[in-house]
C-alpha cells in the first residue's frame, strides 16, 4: 500500500461528555489504520460555536470543513446526532463502512478502491 498525506483535514465536533465521541474516535482510528491523517477533536458547548461550525448534532464529522452526510435544511444543534447507515440502521456515530466510503470519496492518505471494498 502506498501511503500519502493529501492534507485532508478531519474534524470531529462533539458536545462535552458525548457518549458517541469515543465511538467515532475508535472507528476513525480503525479506518485510518495508522495512516498519516491529522484528526482534530473539537468540544462544542455553545450554540454560537455550533452555528459557526455548522454542527448538525454530536458528533459531527467534517472533511475539509464540510459535513459529508449533512441533511439539507438541518440547523445547528448541540443535541445527539443519529447517523443512518447504508443498511438502514441508525447509530450515534458513522459506521466503519460509512467512514471508509466518506474518506475514499475525499481521497485522504492512501485510501483506494480496494480498501473501500474491504468489509
């Protein structure tokens, strides 16, 4: 595998003590599998900060400042966020498979079509 750092920024926005923040952290770690991608975790506790980041609930994952799974017309929120997975289930964090698809679409750090197909 050829590892590269494409400079993609991953930012995770979460409210203080969000029970799903550790879950999304574990899933991101599993997907990146040691690749050189910087991940910033930002604690958001004020509505104004949530609005500035366009945070659609906790946790929100941003790729280069954009929420790849944003639902149109959803306002900023400090509430818990439910993530709908490709299989129709919901969870408090994006699934490993969904994260893999999002990262592959943005092209960070050595993601390839082959890795997208791994399950």
